[in-house]
C-alpha cells in the first residue's frame, strides 16, 4: 500500500469518527493498526485494543469533568494527605469513607476543626474519590451554604467561617 493511500485512509477514518464522536479512535487508529501489523495481531485483537483505548479515554475525561464541575478550591487527593502529621485523624476511617458507602446510604460527612487541620484537603480528597466512582460532586464551604443546611438552635454555637467544609454528591 502506498503512502498516499495510507494518508487518505487515515484522513477518511478521522472524518468518519467525527459524527460518531470517537476522538480516540480517530487519533490512535493508524498507530495501533501499524502496531497490530508489526505484532501480527488479528483484526479482532486490533479492534479490541482500539475500542479499549476509546473507553479508557472517555472514563478519564468523565472523571476530569466531574472534578472540574465540583469546583474544588484546589484538587487534592487522599493519597497526598499526610496522616503522620495529623495523627489525631483515624486514617482507616478516612480510607473507609473514600470507598463511598456513605453516599449510597445518603449519610452526611461533616469535617469540623480549627484552621490548618486538613479539613479542606480531606473534603476534597473524599470528593475526588467520589468523582472516580462516577459520582457527581459539589464542593462548598460553610459560609456559602444556604441557611437551610445549617440551622443551629440557641443552645449550640455555629462554627466560625472556614471551620466547616462539605462535599455533597448530587447524583450519578
């Protein structure tokens, strides 16, 4: 096959992928086809590899989109949190929360504490973990909550600004 024919076929594949909304197939088809030919893979194996790349890219994009839509102040993960310097926090409980069971049970997770204790990092980390589990998340600080979320009675004291962070899942 000539180089001109290969270029025309590659261009045709890219154009055919546009209405199908398969950007990864369009971008990787030629490279993966050449690799499959070198490795003497079957057509089915090549197609599986190509479609797997498309699915993987879509999943990564979905997680990135959910993280962006969550409006985190800064994206931080639980893997980055230093549990050694915050020994008052039960690391096993935080890791258990990161599995997302509380979401299915619609249980709230509130993080209270003094400034600099890691509330925002933990809330963001739990939110990122939920995004990775295909959940839509919205990050908010206490001062931006509506009063319907937090109504202290006369016997309790409302935490000062910045002392409460929350991550709320808003659906799948």
